[in-house]
C-alpha cells in the first residue's frame, strides 16, 4: 500500500491530527501564516471539504441517517477527491501541503464506531504517506470544555449513533475516549509525533516550527525568516 | 419468523439473485420478466438497481457530468451507493424472507474499477461485507452485438464507452476497446465467483427459461 511507503515527490506533506478541541487547527493556521511569509509555496486542505461530496455528507449527517460504514465511505470519497485534485498535483509541483486531518482521522473515528480496523486501512491504501504527521493529544474533558464554549456536541462527534448514552455530553466523553485510544495505538504504527496539546499555544507553535524546519531542511528547502 | 437460514449462502431467510452483464445485454428486461414470474408464483420479490440510493445517485450523476473523477473516487462513490442500498433495502428485505433481485452487484465494480486502474484486491476488500448471492447470472454478449444494440437504442455514453480512460477519441473505437476489457474482467471472475453464464444473444425466452430453471430448485429454501 502506498500509505506505508515514503513518496518521492518534490513537495512536502505535513498533517495534523487530534480530536475536536485539541487546538490542531489553531496550530496549523499559525504555521501556515508563518510558512506563507517564509517559503511561500504553501497549500492548505482540510477534512471533508471537497466540492464533490462534502455538502452531501453534511446534509446526511444533519438527518442522522448514516451508518458507520456509509459514514466511513463518504469521508473516503472526500479524501480520494482532494488527494487526486489537490494534494498529489501540489506535491508534484513542489508545494508544501498542510492537511488539517488525514487518513488517521478515519482510522481513529471509524474504528471507534465499530468499523473493521483492516477494512478502513485498505480503503485508504492509495493515500500518500505524509512527510510529517503530528498528533495533538488532549484529555477528553479539556476537549469537551473547549468545544462547548460556544455549542453543544454534535450528533456524530458525540458518537450518538452508537447509543453509548442518551446524554450528548456523556456520550461525547465515551466516544472521544475511544477515538483517543485509537490515536494512541497509531503513534507507533504510523510514526505520529505526539504533541502535548495542553501546553500553551505559543510553546506548541515554537515546537511545531522547529519540527517543520527540520523536515523542510531535509528536503532541501531553506526557511528565510 | 426465523432469522437465520442455513440453506442460503448468506444465511438470511430470503434469496439473493444477481444479474450481471454489460449495458445492452438485456439485463433489465430479463429481470422484469423474472420479477413477474416470481410474483405470479406468489413470492415476495424486490428489485434493486445499481446506483439508485437516495443518498448517492444524484451526487454520482453530477460528478460524472464534470468528467473529473479519478479511479479511486469513482470506485468509492459507487461503494457508498451500494452500502446505503444494502443496509437500508437489500438486507432488511432478505431478513423478511423476500427474493431480492439485483440489477448489477459488486461484480460490476470489480470489472469497471479494475479496468480504470484500481487493484483487484483493493476493490474486493472495499466490498468484502457484501452478502454472497445465491445465484449470479452473467448475460454474456460479444462486443459486436453490444455495439449494434447501443447504436440502435441509447447511443454512446461517455463512461460506458470508457472515454474517461482515454483509449481512443473515437467513440466507436473507444466503446469497443473498453467493453472488451470489461468482458475480459467478467470472464476472469466467472470461475472465481461461480457465475452462471448465459449467452445474451439467444432469444429473450430462451435466456429467461435458463434463468428460471436455475432458480426453481432454490425456491423451497426460502423461510418466510
């Protein structure tokens, strides 16, 4: 499977992973701003955003009508479309591609939903292996506090489809606990770099920039501050 | 009602009968005649066609219009359609002891997607949760006969002619090359999945009789 082999394209693929409220999107936004000023050729892509399918998925989610397996395949369609339309062409053209969530999100969430571990890994087998994958690890209570600043947990992110609890807050904790468990298991499987997401935003960002600098330097890209 | 049935290949009380074949092989007409016959005999029967789920069929049509699909996206779009129909329609019907006839099944994906460049193992694993059908009929048609039927009826379709894989810019040539490859994939699957291959060039009634002869002995295995 392509996902398990290093790619030989000129560009660099950097991905961030973690549950909702881990701060990974904030960290990636800060990194992106910095890279846009230093190396310039930067492309950003995020989970469930392809024109082809994301609206269909969002509508179906609102109606709570997706089974774990259709949920999984719909996200794979989104990923496949963005991979071939955005990620691969950008890597061929030498861009640094920043991805907010990648295949590991599917591996964590879908397996936490009861989808077969090997089945979902096979489905995403055509994915490109990232040059760098960071996992922002946050305890489930902090994640819940952060996302509930402005809203209640949503049906699928709380895993309400699994009937773990009638209370969305309780269900969120149980479900995201399972997701964290899956992420933890992937640290070794996929060489994810674990970042302590309870540290200050600034500290995390400085660490993130250090790691990215090393990866880009290894690819022959110099960062001009 | 009994929940399991050790006489069917999938273990559900009903029967799952698949009709495969390229466009123009007479699949849809044979299925309609089969449905009428089974209903007339007093069996609960239901037809489920490829690419008809509420969730996906419009999305697939729109996506195909733009002609911007790569092989894995193309494949997964159909897998989502199949899964949605399977979970919401096919399996509930099989559980209720109904005879489900499907117009195309996973084998359509195995042939089309492999011709488009995905690996045979990959696409088989994507669909590995699909119940094993009790019977798979493959209506086999030579390309020359298919060409005549298509020209005389619907005309060439972009994807059915395989224009998306760039075999030839000439529709006639492209159709021939593409359908040959599809037929080749079906031929390879024939042993792998135990197809009952029927010559689609025979008269409508001859084909129908062969289908019915194969189904008849299975009817007593239904539990409803």
